[in-house]
C-alpha cells in the first residue's frame, strides 16, 4: 500500500526558467510523479549575485515549496544555486527530505568514466569562481585534469532564443576557441540553459569530445534517491504539475517552450 509521503510532489527550483530542461527530463524519467516548479525570474540571473543573497533567495523558495506543497524532495535545478546554497539547504533539511543538486550527479558521472582524462567546464561566473566542480573532481579523481571557463553570455543568449543560428555560432566559437579548453576530451555543461546548445557544441568539436549536460543525469539520480528512500509514487496519475515564477512577462511565456518543449501555464506568485 502506498504511503501519503509517496504521493507528495517533487519541488524543483531555478534562478529562472533554464531549470525547465531538468524539469522536462524529470517528467520523462518519472512520469507518475507530480512536480512543483519555481523559477525566480524576478531575481535572475543568479550568476552575478553574492553567495549570501543566493542563499537567502533559495531558502525562501524552499520554504514555499515545503510549506504550501509539502514536497517530498527538492531539486536545485541551477548550478549557481547548487554551488552557493546546497550545503546550507541540505543541512537545514537533514532527516526531513532529500535535497538533490545538479553538481554532484555530474561529478559522479565524470569520475566514474575511466575513459575521461581532461574535462572542460563551462558555466556562469559565480559557478566557476566557486571552484565547486574543480574541488569535487580533484578530490574524487586526483589524476583527472580539468579546465574551467566562465561563459557569461551564453545563458542570456539562449533565453533570448539565440541558438542554432549565426549569433550563437559566433559566441560559442569565441568561447570554445579559448586556449583554456585546449586538449579536453569531455565538457561539462555546468548550466541548465546549456542543453539547448549541446548539439552546436558537439558539432564544434566534430563529435570528438564527450559533452555532458545535467538534465538527464540529475533526473536519473532523483529516480535512484526516491527508490532508495521509499518515496517513489507507484500510482499512475494525470499530469498535475504546477509552474510558478516570481515575475511574469511575455518574454518568459515565449521562452518557456524553448526550455520545456511543451506549452505550460506559468503562474506568478510572490513569496
């Protein structure tokens, strides 16, 4: 018999709408689960905010997801928030519910592949400056070489719908041609916006570099944790997802389909 906890929704949040790439992967991997998504569009981007401010925003969002929807798990679908706020949220919710970030599953994926020897990392300025990927990769696999590059123009470029065109091609070449990334055999897309330009990046490297994005990796990690914790919903149910944002504009409405792939209803909520 299924418990009430198993029927509770999964809470997913991001600094904006880029985390919808992770949300979409979760709906594919866990089709029987209900999801509550919150995009902090009023404060985006997080990439240029202080760690303290990101922690403040993240804590407020998680309290909304828990107090109003009693979520059984939290997914931080944002690399910047994962770098800045995961430890604080994990410790605050220890023994209550699992908290999954987008960094650790990616690190596990990389260190488990013995064929990878020199990994590149591209992300927002805050994520790169935090050194979180570099520290975790070094600790888990000291033999692994890494090269980290901040790519601050990519996220706003994608949100404006500029990908798979001349503009995105020019910006990508400017970044990926950097000598910092010379000799890499793999590339971590350490921003949830970047899966939308994965094909372009693979083409740049003539498919000779393993390009790893977080969406599917995180969704599969969530599946594993829910199984382990006995929290999987075993009763098939209708799609009952809710998508909230802290600010709503025509721009966000148009961009949603870019990230999620389907038409969804965005609801504005002040928390």
